[in-house]
């Protein structure tokens, strides 16, 4: 029997190297191509479907050029647009200055218990937008606890403004906290040595460095307000807005073309804000430079007392509203029987889905957090840490940033128009849990992607170079090196996606079926059916679940971080 032939040494070495190169290419090119297909289907096609549906003249749908002309020139549309703009500008004018003062207190003063105040200020993030509106009904409604303090009831313009202000406050606060956390102590030392007072230092150093963030916060609050219909549904009364009209056109009147036209109008302020904000970011980024030193505020009793008063007033208002929502969910029959019970948490006699809706929300939130974090973090790694495919990278980055400029209501409408087409093979997904997960991931994609990108950009490119020199497959390097190092950012993404999925309303309102009804949507249904106590109970459940999951994830991650980030601790003690 002939002896087996052996390969030359050079060929023997080349074989595994070729296998590694092929595996890396499949990981990189295949991963990017798959991500591109997903983004096209989940982001681009639904948006294109909105324009197609809005300008198509299908009978009975309220769309087409003639219908658009009639809609945009009608007195009713002008009234709705004026109402929406008035509410959005008023909310932004109230929220942004308050959030700026609150963020300044946390970052630039020495007030006590900063962690406590920060935690309280972010509580509205853990609940749907209807929770503050429901609490306002119990506080200032026709049978409200504090009804005597108002000359009129809460329903109408000021009810929407107050509800939206509470809902959007933590969103603006997070942007401003991030901006005010960055300060170069050398600039303040130089200003002090030149005799500049606190106000002069603020106007010449702090404000120029943070005004772009102020504009970004203003745009975010404006966009969230003008596209939200949860608060107007509960406390709007006869004061109608565009977002509520789009919801009624699709759900109540089945006029998909009219809903698409209003959705395109709601898309304009978000696109404008996103464009101007991106331009300001580039302009400010070019002006920044140098090696900054950490700024530490100096003691000042008068300043700290003043800012502590502001913080206490804001936190007290938030606690009263959220506490009222929780309390009302435990009252047996408001306002005639104020004894406490869990009657509203039974959900058997209520329209709204009850515990099925709650279980669906938890299922969707877990699926969104796990699947979304894997897809988003892996996609960010492929875009930031791999070479080649320049055009593909540009296309992926563009599609990844589009959701930031698209309100949830508009994205949800696009999913209806694209996935509900009979000729679309993906029509089978419509009404299922999978499509809800995909839509939620697409809705919150940009923020999670920016978190992953920020963490990945802090890693030296030599990590990948070392992996190549050691002939290690890139996917193994990604799993064994990159993921453990970036684990804190990955856990933040998981927590963000879970909470966002539990509280989302606008993007999912058009996509659920009786079997996939969500808890946040059940709140709307129960309030619409007159069961305000049940709506408060479901809102409280969402709040407690989001808070509990965040705390459990933070506690569980400590052990993981201690093992995967031990090198940081050793480096700090050296």
C-alpha cells in the first residue's frame, strides 16, 4: 500500500492561514451584508412605504396628491398643526431650562445625595407616557384630589403640557448631564486668575460648551411631544393634536393614506432637528481640542442652597405624580371608597388584555434586549474595527442613523404599509411577536448603536492587529477580547432596550394582534374603556418591572464585571 502523500511545509502553513482568512471574510462581509439586508427591510422600506401610501390615489384611503392638497389647505389641519406646535414649543420652553438647572446642580455644584436626586429624576423613563397623564387626572381631574387648586379642569392644553413635560424631562436631562459632565478645569482656573466671576465664567466657558446640547435637548423634547399621542388621549379632551389625528385616521377610520400624509408632516420637524443638530455637532467638535483636566466645583453655600431648592422642587413634583399613579392603582373605587386593595391588578373584568398583555410585554422586552444587543453590538464592531468594504460601511452608518430622525409613530405607520401588503412575502410576520421585536429594535437602534460605537472607539486598533499576527480568527478575538472589555457598554445597551421595549407605545400601536397585545397599549385601551384604575395598575406594573429589571441587571453584572474587568482594578491599584 502506498504511503500517504504529505504537503510541503509552506503549503501546510498556508492551509490553516487560508482557512482563517476565509472564516474572517465570511464573518466580516457576511455579517455586514446581513446587517444591510436587515436595515433595508426594517428601516428603509417602511419609510418608503409611507411616501408611496401617502401619494397613491387609492380610493377610500385618503391619500394622493389631490387629497394631500385638500388636507394641507384645510382649516382643520391648520388648527391641528397650530395646536401641536403650541404644545411642543411650550413643553420645550419649560422642560429644557429646568433640565439644564437640574443637570448643572448635579454636575457643577456640591449638593448632597446627588445619586438619589438623579435616580428620582429618571423615574419617568421607566413608565409609558400615559402614567403622568393618568396621575394628573387623579390629581386635578373633575374628581381629583387637588381639584380646588385649579379654576378649570386639567383636560386640554395645559393638561397635555404638564403630562408631556413630566414625560420628556428625563430625556432632556440625560443629554444635558452628558454635556455638563465634560469641563476643562484649566479654563476655569484661567478665568479665575483673570478676575472673572462665576457668572462671567458661565457665559464665556460653560454656556458656549453646552449650547449645542441645549439645542439637541430642545429638539428632542419638541419631537417627542409633537409625535406622542399617549398623553393627549388621556388628558387632551377637546384639544386635538396631529399625532392623535394620525392614530384616529389609521385605527378608527381605516384611512391609511391620510395617516401616511400626517405621518410625513410629523417626520419634518424630526428631520430638520436632526440635520441642524448634526451640523452643530461637527462645528463644535472642530473647535474642541487639548488635554482637559477634571473640573471639581468649589464650595459655595449660597449657590448650593439655591440649586438644592430647585432639585428638591423638581423631585417632589415627580414623586407626587408617580406616587399618585401608584396610589390610585391601589384605591378600591375612586373617590368613594379609598380603602386599599389589589382589585385593579386582577384584570379579569377589564378590556385591555390584562396579564396576557403584561406577559407579552415582558417577552418582547427580553427578546428585544437579547437579540437587539447582539445585532447592534456586532454590527458596530464590524463597522468600526474591520477594514475594507468602504461603501458598505457608509451605507450601514447612514441606515443606522435614520431611526434617530424618525418618530416612533411614523415608523409604526411605515411597518403597517410595508408588512401588511398582500403581495409582500413578509406579510406573514404582521401581527406577530417577531415583527414587534424587529420594530422596537429599529426604533431604538441609533442610541444603542452610538453607545456601542463610543465604547469600541476607545479600544486601540492594535488589538485586531495582534489577533491577525497570532493568526487567530477574528470572530474568536471578538468574543474573547472585545466583548469582555466592552461588557459595561453592552450591559447598558441591554438595559436600555429592555426598558424601552416595556414602555413603547407609538411604534407598536399599529402592529399588535389580540394575541400579541402589549401592556403599554393595554393602558390606552383600559383608559379608553373608562377603567382608569386598571390603566394606573398596568402603568405601575410596567414601572416596577422596568425598575426591577434594571436593578437586577445591575446587581447581576457586578460579578461579571469583576471577572471580566479585573485587569482594570489591578491597573488602578498599581
